[in-house]
C-alpha cells in the first residue's frame, strides 16, 4: 500500500487553497480597517483645518492670532499620537489573527506529517530502521526549530509593543510640554 494517494494529495491542496483564501481575507480586512481610519482622519483633519483657519482669521489682533495658533499645537500632537496608536492597534490585531490562523494550519500540517511518518514507519520494510529513525528525528528537529522561531517572533512582537507604548507616552508628554510654550509666544 502506497502512502501517496491522489485523493489525499487533492484534499491537501484544497485545504491549502482554503487556508490561503482565509489568510488573504484576514489581510484584506486589516487593510480595509486601515483605509477607513485614514478616510476618517482626512475628513476630520479637513474639518478641523477649516475651523482653525476661521478661528485664526477671527482674531482681532496679533496676540489673539498667536494664542489661537498656540492652542492648536497640543490637540494636533495628541491626535497624531492617537492616530499612530490606532494604526498600531489595527496592524497588531491583524497580525494576531493571521498568526493564529497560521499556527492552526501549522499544527494541522504537523499532525499530518506525523501521521505520514507513523504510517511510513509501520509499513517500512525490515532493515530500514536507520532511515525511519532519521525521518523521525528530522520531523522532531523541524518542529523544534519552528517552536524556537515562533517564540522569538512572539518576544520580538512584545518588545515592539512595549517600545511603541513608551514612544507614544513620550510623544504625548512632549506635546503637552510644547503647548504651553507655543501659547506664550
């Protein structure tokens, strides 16, 4: 009995295509969320820009104009930080969804490979113990390598998240400190 059956091959290919479409749809949803955020941001920026120009033009003297301009710095910086936070959140959530899907697919693939190896070992002719041991150790090594890479990727993502939070907090603090200086000028 051959472990390579055309029906099994076709089923694996169908499963792989289904998984590819699932990943593509997840990525597209993330892109769609990012596009919607950008459209909302542009719409809000245009409206606020118009309000800001009208407020500056309504100033009766130069002191009022500078006061209005100084008061715009902090909200603009805060909105920039909030926008960056939203972009990061969308990217992070999309990454988490894609990672879960890929991990599930990998686990299924790993189970299929292990079942193939078990079937191969069970049906192996006498005298092929060295080949079957090599096959089993190769599968174990590949699985171990994948786990190491996956752990490193998770640690990298956690460091990036912490760095982003620190940077966002620093930017917000800088914006708050800069606003009083701008309004005094």
